[in-house]
C-alpha cells in the first residue's frame, strides 16, 4: 500500500525511504499480510487521512497522474483519493512532488474532503538521524545535513524511533534504527493544502 509514495536520495544517500519487505513468513502470504507494518501506507511517505490509511486491492489506485522531466526539474502529481476507503470521506487528495535539481525537493498536498472525521497526518520515513533545533527539523547522515521546511502554524511534527530486528531489513538498514516523522495537520479544514520542502545545508 504505497500509492503516490516517493523516495529521495542525496549524493547517493537515502533520505526519504521505502523501508522494504521484511523476512517472508506465513503471515506475509495470508489474510494478515496488511497487518505487517512495512505493508501499511502510514509507514511510507504518505498521508493518513481522517484516521484512514490506504486499502489493498486493485480498485484502490491513483487517478489523473502526470509526470514531466527537464534538465532543471522533475514534476509528478496524482490524485490518490481512490487509494483510500470510502469511509475516509475524501473527494480528492492531490499529492505533488517537485525536484529542483541540486536545490530543493518539494512535497505538496492539496485536498477536498466531504467532512473531517479523524486525525490527518502526513507521514515520512527516513534512515537519517533527526535534529530539532530552533523550531526546525534537520536530517543528518554521514556528512549530509538537510533542513525540512514547513508551516508551523499548519503542521505539528512528532518523531518516532523504530528499532529494526528483522534480519532482511537489517541487511539494508544496518544501523538497526529508522525514524518516522508524522506531521499532524492542525485544525484540519475540508479544503486546504500544505507544503513541505527539503533543502541541503552546506556544512
């Protein structure tokens, strides 16, 4: 369940990640498959909308998908509303990515909801250490430092530490720790938008 998610690398280092698939077990191929956390959209770079995550099945898919690529930038947009259950009360949720090469990566969400019925959170997964300083977030890995820019009046972040003990995942994430950043939308309205950008900081 990862419709509309993204991965971001900087100088070959993973910044926003897809965690991957853990060690295969009986559960992986059973009706309990989507109870495994790595299979859930809230552990991808995607929103939880009105308390709902994406659903599994062929009918849960994106619409109105567009992509363009130039020397200066890359742009992707999709309406991911249909990847969620009807109970999420989503008319449309437009997820947009814009890469300004060597400068900035921008994640934008624009939504229209039938009503607001639960918590709405924009989730991000990272392998970077996270520093909170002067009301800002910084991702750090090796000699890379990236600032996360967001509207503090609209978004409130919390950070979760996820310890990895799965042998298959440890082969990729050798530090044994990943992090999930959850930006709660403050005072969610039926129509609105938010933007989060990541910019490399010169050391």
